[in-house]
C-alpha cells in the first residue's frame, strides 16, 4: 500500500516512538500527582513536551494547555469564551463555511445558545476577502475563527492581516493550525492569534494528544474550563495526563521544527511531480488547491466524468481520501468543496492527497499509474454503456 493520506493522520516517526517508550515502562507514574520518583519523572516528561511546543510556537510554557485531541482544543477555545463574550455583549462570531467539523460543531452549538455565526466571503480557493472582513467587523464581534491552512485544499490564510483587523475592533482570534504545524513556519506572534489549536498525529506523532495555545497578555484570553473536578492543566483540563502521548507530541514537534525547511522543499517537489504526472495521464482534471499560498504537502484534484464511488472502489494499492476524516454529517462528498463552488459530482470524484517526508518519487509513479489506469477503465466502461443504451 502507498499511503498518501497524511492530512488524515500520519505514521509515527521512529524517533517519536523512542521518546514515548520510557513512559510506558520505566516512567509510568501519574504526572498530576508528584509524591514520589515515578510521578516526578512523568511530570518532567510533560514539562519537557510543554517546553518543546511552546518553543515551536514562540510562546510561554504557561500558554500551552494539553488536551486529548485537536477537536477538544477547538471546543475549549470556542466554548470556553462563551460566558465572557455574553457578559461583554460580543455575541457575533465570524468564521468560514470551509472550517473543520470540530470548529463547525461548537459554532453550531453557540448559535443555539444565542450567538450569531456569520460566514465571511471567500474566493474559489477559500481565501478570506479582507475588505469584506473589514466591513463585517463590529463592536459586537467576539471571535474570529479561521484555520491557518485549510484541511482539504491546503489554502494558507493571511492570518496576520486578519488578526490585525480583528484586534483593532476588540475581537479575539482563534485559528485551527493543525494542518499548518510542521509544514510552514509560524509563531503565535507572527500570525497574531490569541488561541491556536495543534495536534500530534498530523506531524508523525501519536493519536490522542492535542494542545491549545492561550495568550496570557495583550490580550489576555479569559478562558473557562469545559470540564470540572481536577486541577490538571491549571484547572482547564482535569484528568490524568496521557504522558506517553504528550511526550511523543513534544518529540514530534521538535523533529518537525528541525526538519521544516528541508521537508517543505522535498515534499513540495513530490507534490509538483504528482500534479504534473496526473495532468499528463488524465484529461479533465481540475485542481482545487491553489498554485501558490498552499501547504507544501497538499494536492486536491477532481476528475471529470468519473463516478467517485467507483473510483475509490477500484483503487487497490493507493491510500487516499476524498474529504476530511471528520466529514460533518453523513454526506458522501466534501462540504468544503461545495462551499468553494465545486459541483457535487466533481466533489465526489475528488482525490485529496496528503504527502509526507516518508513518501518517495517511486511511490508517486506507482500511484499515478494505478489512478490513471482506473480512470481509463471507468471511462471505457462509460463509453461502452452509452453505446449500448444510445445515451
């Protein structure tokens, strides 16, 4: 199998696995209760991971809260401000219809609790119209929540420009940076976000570990916990820390930070080779990802005249998806592509490629060969059916 679905999840880096192993066997103590050496060692592992993630984000260690996933971090970021925003009469929230389901979910809940959710205007690749943002902002806007990089088409937002405009009107800025972490350089200050969601398993770390950056000053974010009953994570996330996963998260961030420049060059070259090869072999190919201002590992394409279910049903050795792994609802096609104006039939016949540093040029060649062969077969079958039926 050739794995090209790294937007969904990634294989763990061997170095990450080695960093995690001691916390399963020798350092298995409870990091939230430091009365003996086993627990102290676990606490030290969590503290070290917090330092690693804070360094990567240009943040203070106290601004990093560990969660069980990026989904939980997104919920904490958005729902944790509910009381403050209601008290300050800032009950309007600006976001995008192409956000991840773990952002759309809490926004829907807030809309049922008296908040107004407004979708900002975007272009065909999902970029925010800054002029429209400027005119939409007002004194009643509490949060602007926009992903730094889209999870399906890979579009990178000018979050600094967005944040400057939002802050000028007193609004907080939250960004889901899950797909951007380890792929493009950024810090909390460089993008101007007050709340940043990140995850381990998108950067060759373990599943079950997320984190939320919460700005301490200029402005201070008055977040409230969603769960009660413990003092872990300064009371924001009660529950025994998943020390092995947190240690792995820290190691994954460290490795990604050190390799970022080289990986970006290597992976973007593979992505360009993939696009050129597919374009040569397959006619009627639509690129949904932008050519510039896009994640180096992303390529999203749709194929005209192909039944999506038949396409995925015939792929045997290529692991690729057509939408987010957390596709909201029961739709069989991407809601992101729908919001970007891609027709349903094309959206269903879409391939979302997520490459990683573990992919090779030989794998790309093999993947293109199989995909193009399946497309030719389906089109031949369609022609034969049309000839037989006279349609």
